[in-house]
């Protein structure tokens, strides 16, 4: 089995699209990538600001063969994203539980985990918004992006391919496929 990738120019939300794909298809593992989101979501229903050029993806997979708790998966997902960031930025990257990744006390990435059930099988959807090119202005919460930190333009499509490989290796280790 392999990860089924879905590429879009513009959608409402990668997590919402993932939920629709799970509900309407027989896909155990998927990867939704978009250049722009209209209704990106953060934790507790907050709006996620989605700039073109940033990484906007959701990874979804069946939990039927994974013997980890959602809390463990939260940490693992963050560490997989930190691994991705470390390809571009070699200094300290921190996780601020439950869902923010920080560099120099500034938010560079947000993660939105959601789970749904279909025919008795639980699925995890991991929404990832990584600031590659531009940072949103959030009152009282400093943000940053990889371009600002490295002075190098980073292609979101290339980063999504790297992230997909990281997840493929993780899911293989969990015997998802």
C-alpha cells in the first residue's frame, strides 16, 4: 500500500478535504496538499491564516494497526515535523504542547489533529501549517518563517514530498502498510 496524494490549487481546508476523502472513499492513508486554503482551521475553531508559499497539508491514516495513544501520536507527529524543519534549519526547534512548533520563541508551525470513525475504523487527520515564506501577524504571539530564518526560498511542493516520505517511513514502522 502507498500514500495516496491529492494536490489542489485552492480548497477550503486540507483537514475538511481529508475528512471528505475518508468518508467517501476506501482510502486508508492519504496526503492532501494545497497552495491556498480559504477556511483553514486551528485549535478550538480558530481561523488558520494560510499564505500561498507556505506548507498547507493534511496527512490521514487508519489507526487500526497502530498501538499508540492519541497523546503519543501528538508528540510523534510534532517530532516528524521538527525532523522536516531540521533539513532546512539546524538550530533548536521546540514543541509547545499541544500543537505549536517554535523557533526562538516564535511560532513557525501549527498542527491540528482530528479523528473520525468510518465503519468502526478510527482515522487520524494531521493538519500541518508550516510557515515557509510568510508569517501571519498574530496579536500577542510572535511568528516566524523559514525564509526569514534562512534567507533561502523553499518550495512548498518539494517540502510536501519530503514530509510525505517522512510519514511513509513512520507508517511503515507502524505496519500500517
